[in-house]
């Protein structure tokens, strides 16, 4: 049979022309994908925006998949989570994709923001691009937090409690804000429904709207040219200069400048799939059952730094810092394109910008690391579970051995480690006998202080004696016990 | 829409009569303006009719009074004197679809006789569940390391105050507490 | 083309049969602390810190001491595990006593300890019973100087190889039963032999164990350095 190729081509072309005539597909394509960008913008540094968008689209798909099974009811959410994870065919993989997709999305978005800041892309005339980006950041972090609530395990439950506790610190309307956030006076079914609505309707909708605005701005005001040190932005001349750049070296985004975005997108998807495949989904941990008081709640990765800040901040400034801090940071970010909207774009000539960026990333890194180890948290079962190395038990008197038992029994090791075993809230006791004299040890144990509770009420005199007698023996071999230098000087005089 | 406004500046322009743009019929103009004002006004009313109930629905927490109710923790005898034990109760305002979130734990310290202290499980710092350690007579928080003494006073760590307490009463040999809300710093007397 | 036809099903099979490392199995499922079972787990979480397990040594007597396990009854183990030793540094582990373990978990621990019993390692001499009334103080002093003085000193206040066992603070922290148990079972992991091996030629008799316990207990003093009216073990 002879295929009438010519006829088929004509038919196809006819259909296309008809559709194009009605929908103006060609025109729309040319003015969007085909819009001209400076050739210098086809750089590896310019791939993060599209990669973030890609993550979002992936989240939409995997999210819809999960919603096919998930039930947003306090009574059943956890059961459907377990069903998804352990029984539904490939449910674990979809959950893992959604979990890692969100981690990737936040991470890449932060990279995008860093790049935009360092390349001065927020300056004139792209203020609204920057502002819509900030709104997207807020929405994305909101999606990440509400997504953690969807898991409705103990981390979700107590995470909501933390959010409510922060709200409760707001003056005057704290109570109303707590009730507003929880959809009631306590964390319960309405809380989950509320966060579900945010996570699947409100926030994704807001992101789609904001992305549209964000991309619209890219089309109207153009993509930032690769900054050249010394080329300053002036409000009066920039538009003309940008037009000149486009005229001289402008290329259509598709197909001339999209190559690196496409390569990146493959790697991003590959990365998410690989993480999902190799590391799987997170949790669910214990159920959102408040009676399960052995919970050890930890936030998801991108909120660990907040968890650390909450632990490390002095109690006196905490309320102020928790409420005013985010407002100040937000204000600075919003004001940035207006206060610093012109001048040098290249990071090579903006040392302050580089230092600020480095400081922010290093702080976030350190805080996140601390959040994963959380040295400030007592190790709740250290007292009954952690062993003591033989060297710290052998050759002790019966009294000192009773001190060793008292040290366990009174839960000292929940906060104090011996040879690395135990809590890290307080200093290690491995060499405490070299640091503190007997009177100092007695004082510290009985009166507490320096963030240690006073044990005076809970220790009998004999327990104090035994405990201190034992702790004095905790020192490196051959090292004498600590002695009071002021006392020895006094005796000389 | 853009195209329209680009192409038809004359008809849509407010009637600023200039030599180059011919004026509309003044009668026609006032009618048009009236219709527009009427339309906007009607929509404002319609918007309020939709918007006010909507806002009232979403922000109901700002209008509703904060309420608590008495719940039974169990017979007084359940709690040995001089000890602190975990109690639990059903949230008085729970819904049938609350699942496990309807059951709320609390720490009950029976000092002696009918002298009690009933503490919320939530740390005063950021609401994590504190755990009681009988041996060292301390409550410890797993999140940021807050610690409290037996009587609920802050012992160490970031909490800005002692543990929240419930109001209690003894009724017919039963220990009852006034409960139904997540304790936060917004409640000064808890 | 033929190769591809052959390899596609093979590839599909490998992919299907391979177990993705990220795929959670039912074993990864969260377990309530109340559902933790198995003696090894429970012992490691609740007992190891103070008692050690024979391999690691700790402040208190190791529970893997065959002599100790042979004299203590299963009921006694159960009541101590569940209810602790009030007034001394052994916590109550049962939920109804303020601990965190269910009755089944207590049972697992008790049964696990019983399973550690090893009759093959017991001395041949007649083993004194777990509990007995305190003996004669004066006779206890004599028995002490014969069996214990070489390490703890003639008056018990410490010698070349071991510290004081008559220290008032030490005695305040231990019960008479603890003194008796250690007199019988020793602390072999720390170098203190059991009743039969302090002098292998003449093992201690049940009577001298009771007497030594009485003598040690007679050194108890209250915070005003006076002999207490009643033994703290009974408080």
C-alpha cells in the first residue's frame, strides 16, 4: 500500500494552521519561549530559576498522586500514610519523590536567590521580579512546613505545637492567633484540615499566580545580563543600555539559550529520583498521639536552623527575636531593590554583598548541623542505658562506686557524657576531677547554676558526698585532682 | 485586552474634550457614568454580602470567647501521695474524627491529701512534651533542653517561665481539671 | 535488534526483583516504646547503665553474676525490677510505679535474667541463702578480719587493695540486703571474690555472712554522727 505522504503532510499542516489561527500559538510561542535574551545570560549561573520551577511542577504531579490515597483527617491521616509507605504499590516511591522534591525545591530556590543577589539582578528595573520572588520564597517555605504537617506524625503534631507557641508570644492577640492557626483551641482535626487546605489549595495556587507574575516580569523587563564589573546601573540610561545589549548580542531564549537549563533539569530530576530510590521517604515517625510522650520531635531539614536558634537564644530576648526578627529580615529583603537599586551589579566589586552572603550561608550551615546533632537536648535514656568505661569504674572505693551509681540514678548522664557517652547539654564529666575541686563540685551539684538545675533538694548529704567523691576520680591517669589556687596562695602568705 | 485599549483610545477615554477628540453627547455621558457607578455600587454590596460572612467564618477565633471545661482525670486514689504520675483526659471539645489527638496527657503531682498540682505536658518554651524523671525529680524537655523542678518551677534551659498548670478541684473523690486549650504564653494565668 | 529483544525482559526482571535501598519495609515501621520486646533490647535500655552485662562493668553489682542469680528468687527479681528499692538507688521500672515498662516488658527482663543462671559456675561450698536475719556483731568483726581485712583493712576503713566499707556515707546509700548480697556474691568483676573464694581453703559459712553483715550495718550513723534508732534499710 502506498502511503500518500504528501496528502498527510498537507492535512497536518492544515490542522495546525487552523489551531494557530484560532489560538495564535505561534505568536505566543515566539513572544515567550522565543523572547530575546542577552547571550551572556545563557550561563550555568542562570539555571536555578528554571530548576526551581521544574521542582514545583514535579511536586504538583507527585502531590496529586499522593492525594489519590491520602485522607486529611486527624483520625485517619496516619493510617493512610502507613498504607502509602508500606502497602500501596510504589506508594513509598511517590512519597519519597515528594519529600525529596520539596528538599530540592527549597535548596535550589535558595541558590537561585543567592545568585540573583550576587549578580545584582534585583536592581532597577527588576524590583517586582525580586518582590514576587520573595513572595514565592515565603510560599515555598509555607509549603514545606504545611507538608511536614501532612505527614501527621509526632514531628507534625509537636511542630504545630511549636508554631502555636510562637504565635502565643504575640502581644494582645496571641490567643486569637493561636486559635486561628489551630482552627480551634487545641491541635486536632480542624488543624489538619486547615493545613491541608493551605498545602493543596491556597499555597500551590499562590505559587502558580506568583510564578506567572515572576515570568511575566522576565518577559517585560528582560533577563539580567551577565554583570560586567564597572558597568553601573543608572535609572536614566539602563533601559537603553539593555536594549542595546539585546540588539547587539540578543538571542532567542529557545533554542539558543535554553541548553543549560535543559541539562540541569535532567540532573535535578535524576537527583530527586536517585535520592528517592536510595534514601526513600521520611517516616512516618510515631503517630500524632499526644499520649506518646516519648516523642522526640525534630523539624524537617530546611527548618533545623530555626530549631537551633530556638535552643541557643537567650530566654530574655527570645520572644522579641522570634517576633521582630522575621519582620526585620523581611523588611530588609523587601527594601533591598529600592535602597540599593542602582550601581554596581557584579559581585566582584560588591565585597559587602559577598561577605553577607557567605555569613548567611555559613550561619545556616552551622545552625543546621547543630540542629541535626542537637547537643542541647537531654538524652532521655542515657542514665539507664549508657555504660561507663572500665577505667572509670575499676580501682574505686565502695563509696566512689556508690557515687557512680548515683551519677546514673540521678540522670546526670542525660546531660553529661563520660568518654563521649551521654548527653551533651552540660560539659563532659570525663575529666571533671581535673577542673573542679571538691568544694566547687559540691556547690555546683547542690546549687546548680550555669544552666544546670540545683540538686540540693533531691540529694541526701551522703549522695552528694558519694557523687563528689566519684567525680574527683574522673581525670586522666597520673593527673592530680584540681586544687584551689587561691587557697594555696593564701597559705603561703 | 491590551490590544483593545491600544486600538481604541478614543471611545474609552474619559471625556476630556480636546480639539482632536470629538466630544460625546453629554446626555449619553452622564447615563454611562451613572450605569458604571450603579454597577460598581451593586458589586460592592454583593462583595460585602459574600466577603463579610467569609471573613467571619475564617476569623471566627477572633470573635469566639475562649472557653474551658471541667474534665475528670480519675479517682484521687489513682495518684499516690508524694508522687508525680501521668494523667490523661479527653479534650472536652473533641470531635468524633479527632482520632488520637483527642486524648491529652498531663502530669499530676499529688503533694499530699487533696493538695495537687496538675501540669500541662507542654514545655513553656515551645510546647514540646516534657518528661518526668522521678529519680532526679525533674521534668526534662526533649526539644531544646528545658528543665523544671518537681513543683513546676523552671530549673534550666530556655523556658521563660515554669510549667503551665491546670486549675483543679476534687469532686466526689474525683480529680477534675479545667481543660480544653493548648497552653501558650498568651494565657498569663495558666 | 534481536539482542535488544532478549535484554529488555532481562533488564525488566532485574529491575523488578532488585530491592531499592530506599524502599521501607515493615521492619522500619515505627514502634511504640511499649512494643519494644526482646530481653537484649530492654536490658540495654533500662539496666545496662548501672549493672553492666558482665562484659561492661558498672557501679552496681553485675546481674550476670551466677552466684547472685542462683540465690535470688524469680519473685524477688520481679518485685525489685517492677518496684525498685525504695530509699536506694534502684528505680521502679513498672508503669504503675511511675516507670515506663509494661508488665510484659518487666516479665521479659525477669525471664531473661533467669535464663542467665548458670549452675556450672557455682562454688561447691554450701551457698548462704539470699536473705537471713542479721547475725552477731562481735562475731562479725572476727569474721571480717579473717575474710575481708586483707583488702579492706582490719577495721574495714580501707586497706591496700580496696576502700572503706564502714564509711557512713557508703552505708547510708546501701541496704543491709545489698551488704549481704555483696558479701555472698562478691564483685568478681572488680576483684572482690565471692564467699567461697576469699579463702578457698575455708569458704565462709552462712553464719559468718550474717555476722559480717551485722557488723557492717552496726557502723551506720545518721547525719549527726549518731547511731540511728532504726536501720535505713527498713525506712
